[in-house]
C-alpha cells in the first residue's frame, strides 16, 4: 500500500466515525444500557457495513452513505413501530418472561430462554440475593436484565397503557382486561385513551401520566 491508499483509508475512517455517531443519535441508542437485542444486532450489522467500506477499495464513501441511510431508515422505523404498536414491540424486542412467581419456579420459562439454574443463581447474586428462597418473583427482561421481587416486598409496577394504547400483556400479567382498565380510568375522569402517555398499575392503584406532562 502506498501513501495515497493510507490517506483514503484515513478519510473513510473519519467519515465512518462521524456517521456512526450520527446514526446512534438518530436512533436514540447512545449507551449499552439502553440497547435491546435488536439494537445489538443492528449495531453488529452497522459494524459489518463500516468494515466493508474501510477494507474494500472497490466501495466508495458514497456507497457507504447510501447503505447507511437505508439501514438508519430500517432502525428508525423499527423504533417508531415499537412506540406505536404493542404487537410490533413484542415482535421486535420481545416480552418480559416470568421465571419465578409466588415462590414457584417456572421450568418452561427457563427452557424457553435456554437458561440453566446455575446461571440464574449467578444473576441473583449480582442482585445481592444469595438464596433462591428469598425470591418471590423473578422476571427476565427483554434486554437480558433480571428484575427480582423479594419476599415481603411490594410487587413491581406494570404499564397497562402506553402511548394511548392498552398493554395487553401488562393487563394479563395482573389478571385484568381492557374493560377493567376503561372502568378504572373513567373513575379518574378519563373517558378514553386520548392524551394518555402511560398508565402504571402499582400497589392496586392506577397512576396516570398525561401526554401534556411529558416534554
């Protein structure tokens, strides 16, 4: 390789660096803690695109920009669908999986996520919980994190409505349905879902956050 080739690679690296920063800002994923499995896969593909443009001399910066724009559009659309549709969110991101509930271990759930009990014990120790007997409920979140409710603690909150759309999985997890949700919202003066950013169920109460309170 001559001096000119190195100069071209340096230019490509600079363009790729700037474009990846813009990509992360546009898609709203600037830290690993925010990333779901689909975001992780997306960033792996982004890395493949970047590597291809850097190491393949036949591909130009323009080629990279075209492919990047297409990939950004795909990721942005998936993020938009996640916000607007519970079904799309469940398909793209996945749903929380209950591993333990009411002191009972759900073996089918462990099998479905290919999680063995020793790995589960490690996840518990990372939460400073050193015995399974202290656990009342354990939920594996879509991002791989473990949420634990210990015996004697109040249960975790559940989103039963998000972006003006009822969360069927959330309602099902607390043994309620949409008719119950409408009835409870009516008691608080809400005739429909319009203008409701989210509704949280906690300690047998509904907490409503209207869209007007969200910047």
